[in-house]
């Protein structure tokens, strides 16, 4: 369901957006480079998804500085994704270690055939 002019209140409810938590708007995730005097900030895939789901909710959060009403759930999701990323990295490292150990075992087997003791 797309978010149209009449549906912004319901769209805010779907996205869990509450009023501004402070007078200051949220800061951008990070700034990469300075092109012609204009700071370029990183746009994440989740931000694009938020905009596609409801451009008004994106505007309320990133321009007006409104905070999400489900901040605790968002923090938990970030922690779960960080843990998953660590596990994926660890599994990749273990796979490389297993391949190295397998190659060493094959070399030792071949060496034992050609150079018996």
C-alpha cells in the first residue's frame, strides 16, 4: 500500500514514528567526501526502503528530526544483524582455515607416498 497525501497519519502509525524527541534533528549516518563544497552523506539501503515505503515517513525522520517510537526494537535488530555479520565473517575464516588444513593433509599424504620412512 503506498502512502498518499490523505494517509500520512496512518503511514506514521505503520512506521512507528512519534513526535520529535529533541529540538535537534538526527545527524546523518556518516559523511563521505566534500564535492564542490557540498558534503556527501552515505545513503543506506534501509533508508531507500524507508523512502520507497513512505516518503513522508522518511521526510519526518531525516528532515524534521522525528524519532521512531520503536527505538528499542530497532536497537535490538541492529545488535542481531551485527552478531550475524560477525558469525558470517567467522564462518568464512573457518572455511579458509579448513581448506588450508586440507591442502596440508593432501601434501603430507603425497609426501608420505614418495618419501616413505
